[in-house]
C-alpha cells in the first residue's frame, strides 16, 4: 500500500513514497505523467498543485479563501490559481491580458510560473476523472498547521522556518531528518531544495495518516468535473479549526 506526497521542484516533481511495512523513499520525476505511471496503484496521493481550476464563470475558489482564513501569518502562501482558460496561453503577458478580460484581474508571475505543472496534472486527471479520488490537491502550509495545531511562525525558506517544520515532521515520522539529508545528498541543488522535500514529506505523512478533510467541506466541481478542494489531515486532538468568519 502506497501513500505519496508530491511537490513541484526545479527538476520536475519530487515524491515522498510511504509504503506500509517497508522503507520510505524520495524520488524525482521529470513529468507528472511519469510519476503517475510509477505509482498509479497508490492508495492516496496528495499534490501541492491546483487541481480543480476556476474559470470565467467562477473565478474565485472557496478552497483558497478558506485556506487563507486558517493560515494567518502564512496566508500569503496561498495564491490564486490561474483560470482554466489560461492554460494554453503562450506567455505571461497574454495570460495576464486574457485574465483581466475574463475576470477583471491579472495573473501573478508566481501563478504563471507553475502553469506548465498545473497542465501536467490536469492532463493526467482528465484522461480518467476517477483518478481524482486518489490524486488530491493539498497545501503544505495547511498540512503543517494541522499537524502543529497552529500556523507555522516562520517563512519556510528561513533557517528557523526549516527547523520548525522539521521538528513538526519528526513528531510524526522519526526518520524525517535522515530522509531529508539522504535526499539532498542524492540530488543536486539545481534539481531539489530542502523545502521541496519537507513539503512533499508533510503531504506524504498526511496521506498515510488518512482522516482527510477538504476545504470547503462540500467542494464544487470545475468545468471539467474535477473537485475544487484543498485537502489536509485533521488529527482528532488538533486545535486547528476552520475559521468560517
């Protein structure tokens, strides 16, 4: 039985694979299609990438608004995903103009930079919508906050931010630091960064623990039938709750 956390990285995609009764491994794939083909029998796969996409008729996702309301000091880590109509735009300039025409706001450079990866996941899931029962969108900061009981205090790319997140992970998976170090030794810095591994690791831990909840609780479907939801593990003892105000 496999439970997998996935994050985009400079080298493509990093996957932390939890197998019941055997070692946990970190793998890097060039494309999401290759990752899916290697792990299509997974029980659960949480991916840090927008899946159900807004469009001109529904330009704002409730999932993103709920996530921001829960993350407090880390709310800026949740940025608006691009409209589905922008996936085929050739560059940021045209995507920005098209977005303004369709919904009255542009697309950030940060969102544009992951459009190619959004497209990769979207293509895999649209080939078989049932795959969306396994491959679900998650957000590392939401997962860290749920495991920790509160949003993390420090930005993830700072020394304190990395140490704090590693401490949270070790409380749930004792080999977290060992896995991080061996991964960084196995792949060059131009392929993988420490925060990529930590993000994929927290998603893998949450996938393996189950008790997944979605934001919102009853997610709508996008125009292609994919749920517009962000998933996270909700520990029974956690004080981390959705602020619906």
